[in-house]
């Protein structure tokens, strides 16, 4: 799906790791405009979404997630970790709300769990990891 260099990384992986933060959004925009696939994985099954989530790069994650299906935020790497779980494990709770909204609004737009609000609005960033661990997100996705 993407050209892997001798390091086993895609161009997006390289950009996330080596581009100065002040230039990163422009670099990602250019790469995605010319067809870079944010869901393409390295040899360990980690996509650029996984890497952006692990590094806590909210702006980068939004650009990358905007170029692929929301299901890519749930795609597991070789260690069975999705970008959503990677962000939770790395303690990037600010990313979780955004990521949960992207995923749940795609798969459960009509599901309401509390006073008519979509499920993504019920799970706060502080509760997101517990919800993931308890399977609440998965149950929400399955119940659409």
C-alpha cells in the first residue's frame, strides 16, 4: 500500500519523526495531497496514525485521520493496539475525545446513551481509557 524504505517506514512515518514541528502540518498536507496513505503500515503493523497518537500530535492526527476511513483509528498493529489505544496508553487524553468522536460519529451517529447526546459526547477524556478497557466503546460500535 505504500513504499517502505530500508527502515520499513512510510514517508508519513519519516515526516512525523523528522520534520520540525513548525513545518509538520505543511509536510503532511503535501504528502497526503500526493497520495500518501495514512493507514499504510510499517513492518510492525503501525500506521502513521499510531505514531501520531503515540507522540500526542493532535493536529497531525486530525490531518491524517481526515484522509482515511474512521475505522483506521481502530486498526490494530502487530501488538493488537489501535491508534485509539496507543493514545490512551501514552496518556494523551486530549486526543481521546477527538478520536472517539471521529470513530463513534461514523459508526453510531444515531445511537444515544445519555439525554439525546451521541455516545462520543458521553465519554469524557478522563473516562476514555476506562471505557476502552471495559469494552464500552466496542459495545457502542457493535450496537449500531
